[in-house]
């Protein structure tokens, strides 16, 4: 095998779980990430996210902060980290507060404000993915 072949065989496509309760948003984020080379699984509820996390490990989590009913992205993040102690995450919100920024710093996740700029989302994910493989 050539050097390039060896390097390519070591490259692994990062897996991302995307959680958003708005179908159009979920579809859009999933499509954008797939078009940028990521292996994406998309779900629309906290319950679905937990079920998928029971079955499979992901490299990254992208999750809306406000989910269906009283569920939240923080709930999904806490569940993911209870299963797999370290999982980088990007949480998306339209309602950022100083308290939420402090939670993001304490829990070590990236917080992006809606409306999301695609480049900001992709840059954040790329940075987190590099951190996983470094």
C-alpha cells in the first residue's frame, strides 16, 4: 500500500448526531453536513436522540437547545456524556443569556445563536472534529 493509501485508510468520517424538533431545520442541517463529508444521523426528539445514543457512539452532537415539550438540548448533552464521557457538542439557540453562556463554558460546549450562519456552524464542527482526532 502506498503512503497516500495508508493515510487515506486512517481517515475516518466523523459521525454527527443532529437533534432538532423543527423538520425543515433538521433536514437543512443534515443535508449541509452530509454535503461537507460528515456521516449524519438526524432525529427530531430528545427521546429519539437518547435511543440512538443507547445504540451508537457519535463523534459530535449538534442539538437545538429548545426541544419538544419540556425537553432540552442540555438534557440530550447530559445523557450523551453519561454514556460516552467526552462528546464535543454544538448547541443552537435563539435565546442566549449570560447564564446560558456560563453553562456553555462550564459544560464545555459551543453555543451558536440562531439564525445560524452556515460557515459558523461548519467552522465550529470542523474545529471540534479536529480536536477529536488530534
